[in-house]
C-alpha cells in the first residue's frame, strides 16, 4: 500500500474545500428564486395612494434582524409573496398584521402615520435594495436597484 505524503494529503483537502465552496456559491445563484427582500425595504402602495396617503416603506431588513421569518410569515399571516396580504388600516388597528406589534406597547402606534407612510407619492409596490439583487446587478451610481413588481 502506498501512503501519500502530508503535502499531498493537505493539497487534496484544500481542493475538496475549494470545490465545495464553489459548488455552494453556484447553486445559490442557479436555483430558481423569486425576488428576495432579505435585507431590503419593501414599498407598499396597494391602497395608500388611492386613500390619499404616501406609500408605506417597510424596512424588512430591520425586522429581519430582530425576528425570525416565522414570526411575521407564519404567526401573523404575511404570505411570502409581494402583494399577497390584504392589509388595510382597519385590520392593523384591530391588531392584525402590523398591528400585532405596532400597538403603542411593543412598537409605535398607528397614530404616528408618517413613521410608515413615508414613501414617494405614486411609487408602486416593489422591493428596494435587496442584498441578493445588488449581488446580481450592482447598483449604478450608488443608487439601490429597484425590482419590478410582478
């Protein structure tokens, strides 16, 4: 039986690690995915503009740092889909969706309209500044990439 030298053994291990890292990286981009908002902002304007309010800017990144996905997407009923929830202020005031936390005890209350309704008038529902999107299409001139809503 022929034994390999220590340098040959280390070289084989290093190649294995390199090939594994490249495979994971490539598979991460090759798998089919929809638009990701893992640390971007989500502009919500399904109803706001029609009601004479500025669109909502939802800082997904801020919430994701503090909570696991299941808190909002399972426990509070937000679907994993842009424009998937039928959110309105009456539901929020009744403690549904955002109102579960934005009740004046856990987070600011709905009386602070400008805290959420801070988007540009007429802006459509879409995702802004996703880390995943910026890796695929780096921002030009420092401006965040704005994803087109489906």
